[in-house]
């Protein structure tokens, strides 16, 4: 069977699956599941075109990884073909551990279990199924491979994950300010010893990349309407879990029902093979099917939130510079009480939270620029544009979200 395949991608054109191993990974049910998990969760409530999936994104990141290493090879850096294949495999699988709606429901369905940890468990299970063919890819993913730049290509501020999702999310949302020149960025990558660096002539490209990331966070990932929808879905799932764990019957697929009724630890994922099978059966469709079924549930919180989400009748949301105090919350609480919402129901209809935007994490993960004299400088020091240093500051905003149009009175 010919396992060298070409996929037509709307962002990059033709993407090549260049080896038997990569083909086998793409064909595996663990990876095919990513077709059923949207990359941006509920973002289509704001940007109707944001319907692309983590399957698209993973293939795009693999494609960029291939281009990046070919560029480094052209600059005389020795990268063996098995290393190139392993790096492509690692980035291809880097999102396996995402559950339905990704980050939004991670803390609800699997409290205390990070998706990266589940990804690693799934990669190790794939490695067992494939007789150790992913040993090197797992080392690169974990950061234990001796040549550390491979891990940087998978997880850093200049990794192929970020390069693809910024370009892809910009394309599908239509937010052109977030578009980046991934091709030029990749051409400007270089190595200094075992460290991934950027050539000095790529300074402007990095600056554009960081600014695009900041804009995409405020305009897409942290858009206030999206935050409202996410808060509603999160509270709905919290309520469903409370009811399920107290013995109430809620319509749900078998795999989804298992996660509603139980709380699992990372150790459970590592030791219970059937749990991994249940998780790999979960996708966005399980949640939406359940939400549709819950619109007629006897519990007014579950039925009201389900109907509102399906009809895009979203909570009102307001941003503020400091955490909302009682002068803000008390009038809203009174308004909701007038609408028939009890004290026990209040947390599901009055939600507070905060968001942060940190475009450049200088202290944790600096971007090194290789100057013409061979020395390395941090991007914030190498750039003569003062806004780069400003991007290192954490911008924090607080919000309050409430069911302004809700009425639970009979």
C-alpha cells in the first residue's frame, strides 16, 4: 500500500505525509478523533468561519516542522532523517490529549489533569501498539532528547504549534491582523549549539509575530462574547456533573456519562486501559448531543443554560480593571433574584473571572537572536522597537458575566 500521501490544505496548499510511520499515526483512531474537536471551541459564536479542527492544525504543524528542518539542513546543520521523522511525529501528536472543547472543559471534565499529561499517556500507548517506533518522538516531546532544539520546535515561543495556530486561526476567523509570515519566520530560524535561535535579519518578522499573537488573544481567544459562551458551557457542565454524581439521570453518551459521574486522576489514565479508550471516544459531538437532550431536563439550570447556548442567547459580560466587588455584584444578584433565581442556583448565572494576555514570556522562555557578530541577545534587547519590551508585561482584565435575560419564574 502506498503510504506517501498528499493532502490539500487551504492554508499551505499541498501537505505531504512523507513516511510510513506518519501515515500510520494519521490513520490511527486516536488521531482521527481530532477531526471531531474544533480548534477554537465555541469561537464560531463570534466568527462563523472558525470551524476548523485540531486535525487540520496538527497536520499544518507537521508541515511547518518539515519546512523548518529542511531550512536548517540547507544551512549546514546535521539532522538525521530519523530525527526529522520523530520531530514530525511528535508535533503531529502534540494535541492528542485535548478533550471536547479543549481548554474550556479541561478543568471541568478532568480537574487537575493537564491535557499535555494525557497526550503523553496516549503517545506511550501508541508507542506500545507500534513496537517502540515512537521512542525518539516521545523523548523530543518530553524534552529529554539530547539535542534540545527539537523540543523547542515542539514547545517554545517560536514552536511550530504557535506558528500554525496563529496563521490558521487568522485565516479561518478572517482576523487579518493575526496573520503571520510563517515561511519567512522559518527561513530565519538557525541553531547556536543546541539552541534554537533567530537570525538578526528576522527581527521584524519576530516583532510582527509577537504583535499578531497579542492581537489574536484580544480579538479572538479572549473576545468577550466568546468568554461569555465559554462561561455558560462551563457552568452547564459543572451543574451536569453535580446532578450526575448525586444520582440524577442525564442523557449522555456512555463515554461522556462516565466522565460526568466520576473524577479521574492522571494515575487513573496511566493504569486503566479502558479509561483511555473512554477518553479517546470523547469529542465535541458528545457534548452537543447531550446539550440538545438536556433542553427538556427537569432541572431548570440545566435546561435553561442548554437552550440559551443552542440559541446563542448569551449572558451579558462586562470587563473591568479590578476584581468586581459587592458594589458591582449585589445589584446583579438582586436582578437575578427578581428573575426567580435562588441562592443555590446563583453561581450558575453570576460568574466572575479574569483573563491575562502575555505576548512574550521573556523570563520563562526567551527568544534568542543571533547577531551578525555571532553573539546572542534577547529579542527585547535586540529590537529597537520599544513596544517589544511592553509585550513582556502581563495585561490582566477582570470580568463579570450574568444571565441578564434569564427568567426561572414559572
